C-alpha cells in the first residue's frame, strides 16, 4: 500500500514559515500524523502535496570569481544555531521571478558581486525533507567585481570570503561549521577547481 495524505491543518503562520499538521495513512494502513513546515500558504501546500507540483522557493548560489579564481562563500550568523556558519550565498525567489534574475539579485545583494554567467543548474533540491517541502535550485555560476556590504538587509550578519582550492581544503579539515549544500560546492571546487564552472 502506498502512503496517502488525508488532511492538512495549519498550526501556525509567520512571515516566512508556516507549520502544518498532516494526517496520513502509512504503508501498512495505519493512521499517522506528521508536523511539517513550508514557505507557502495552506492552499499552496495542499496543492503541492496532493498534485506533486513543485515550484522553486529559493536559489543556492555557488559562485566562482573569474578574476580572483576563487570560490565565494559567506560566513553568516544563524539564529537557530546561535553561531556563524559557512554557506554559499542564497535567497528566496521573489514574486515568481526566474532563476537567473533571482541569482543576479541575491548574489549582488549579499556580496556586491556581478553575475557573469550561469553554468549549471540543479533543480528540485530539498534541503531537509523530513521537516519541510522547501525546494531550491542549486546554481553554479561565474561572477566578477568587488565585494560590498552596502546592500545587506538589517538582519544579515555575514562576512564575505573568497577561497582557493587549498584554502577550501583547510576549512574542511578544520571541521568548521558549514551546511551540506556548501560542503557539496566546496568539494566540487576542491576536486575540480574552475573546470567545473566551465
């Protein structure tokens, strides 16, 4: 028997996240509950679960600086961790904008750098499917220009860094705090260098 969603109830709504209680029947026919979070409204969440339609909520940007020949990372304060963590630049899609415009905007806002070219896009990436339906596109791109902190939002507390392959290796070896998508980009850069961004 295939699991089946029965009902979805909204538990809490905030500006960026909503919490839902999902009633479902598991593979052996037992009724179960699951608590999940989503960035979308109840109506859109129901649509996603019942029709399997997916839209991109966010872009994850792995930028290679063509002038410096380095990978761009941010070290950002995250409230749930109460700590700074290495990440690739990222951001939410605004008003159904396309991926390229979102990458261009978010890269500039977070780093001041200019998008040169999108090289590869991996769609339908789920960051933590045990708790959320958040869907992202992982974008490998090239960029240029100078770092700027002028466009950060009030709650963005981060520093911008550019790393060579050897410097990336040091971060990994030192077991610095970083998220999975960033580790993936760092490993590709460490093993392939700029060749992956060609």
